[in-house]
C-alpha cells in the first residue's frame, strides 16, 4: 500500500519567469502546486525532466511579453523639473 506524504516545497524564482509561467498555468486551469506535483510524477515515471509548452501561440506570446516587460527601464518623476525634463527628452532622436 502506498502512503501519501505531503511535503512543503519552497523555491526562489525570477519574478518575470514566475509571472509568465503562472499566466500560462492559469490559462490551462492549473495551479503551481498541481504543476509541480505533475512534474515530480512525470520524472518518477519516466526518469526524464519534462519541459514542453502546451498553450497556444497567443497565450505563449502574452507570457513572453509579461517576462520581457520586467526589463523596460523606468524613470522616476518626482517634481515639475523632472517632469519637464522627461517630456522634453526625445531619447536621442
């Protein structure tokens, strides 16, 4: 008889990767906990680490957009002089 053992797993992941991956999981109706259980089961069953994409192109592209949006530079504008400088800056064009 197999005994089910529950174990808490804690990990660190890049914010952009996490948001992108969780978007895809949600689109297919899964939670991170379910996906992790599925990955563990597949590794145990096959001896291989499963890595495949299974969402449509539009959802995959949205997830990629979420990930790359974390690399967009931002400008802090805290006063009128900063605002004027920001609006007058043409980015070198």
